[in-house]
């Protein structure tokens, strides 16, 4: 079996929901990273055989985002592209898929990664194509709906999403809210210190962000202010 190696890893910074990157589409983020990966690796684009890109909330604005982003990044038309979806493990699945391609001899060079822009996930309806005789149409938030519909309702009942799952795990494992808050605060402190020390500089590529006044490059991933501990609610205290 051929050994697979990761070469020239790079990423964008992570923006908050509705924040600095809210007007940047998922495919634009993917395109930026593909261009930078190819540039850093120095590889001849003609040698790239596949782009495996993970996206959990794909849409018809950029169907099969691996192929779409490959073309948008200027890679040869001969470069194929696929899209993976394993929910929270989607980007990692794209890397696993790429590694398997190399290990099995299906391809020698694969660009792989994961991308998402939750700020750009749309609202939609399932009842408009053939019209409605009476009454209104439901407009779903696809971000929420994807969590609610993640498993068959007939088998598991109503599912609220990862927030409920996190509470169930905390209860089963005996993790208190105080422990969780302490870990979150310490994680934030360490991440902020790492940003200030420039530890992420080599792995982060700037993203072009346009507004009414100018175009800038955005490459930071967190706020500077220290986090404040939220109140300590529980499921028994109401919504």
C-alpha cells in the first residue's frame, strides 16, 4: 500500500457567525485555500488529479464544491472533484478519502479539506414548486433544520441538536457547568496567547473582505477581550 503524506497544510481564520466573513461564500473560502496550498507546495497543477472537499450544508449555489472550487481556483479542467458530508467530521472525512485514494493507487496527488460558511446558509421551503392551494408556506432555516432532521424522527423522536447532546453527555460523564466554563476560559486564554505570539501565522492565509469603502485581507480568528462566564442554567430551569 502506498504511503500517503500531508503536504503544505493551510487554512483561513475562523470568523464568528454573522461577523467579518459573513459576506464571503463557502466556495470563496475554499478557492482561497486551494490557491494558497498549490502555491506553497510548488506543485505543477497538471499533476493534481482530484479535489476532495467536505461541506455539511451544501447548496446549488456551488454544487459538488470540490469540483466547483477547483475550477474557481484555476486548476486544469482535467482535475476531478468530489464533496463529502459526515456532519461534524466532514472535513476530516475529505482528508481520509484523499488518503485512501493515494494509498490504493486511485490517485497520486489530491487536494483535500473542509469548508463551511454558516453565515451564508439559506432559508428554504419545500412546498413552493407546485404551488399551494391554500394557506401559507413554511420557510425553514436550513442551519436549524439540518440538526432537527439529522436522524429519523420515527426512530428517535424530536431532536433539538448538539446542544441537547452536549447536556446529555455532560450529565452521563459527570461534567459540571463550572468545569465546562473553566475549560472554555482556559482554552480561550491559550488560543489568544498563541495568536499574539504568532503561532498560527504560518498556517493561516488571509481572506479578501470587501465593504463599501475598501477591500482588506482578514486573517484573525478571535476577539481580544477575555471571555465572561455566562449564567448557570439547566434544563430544569426553563427555556
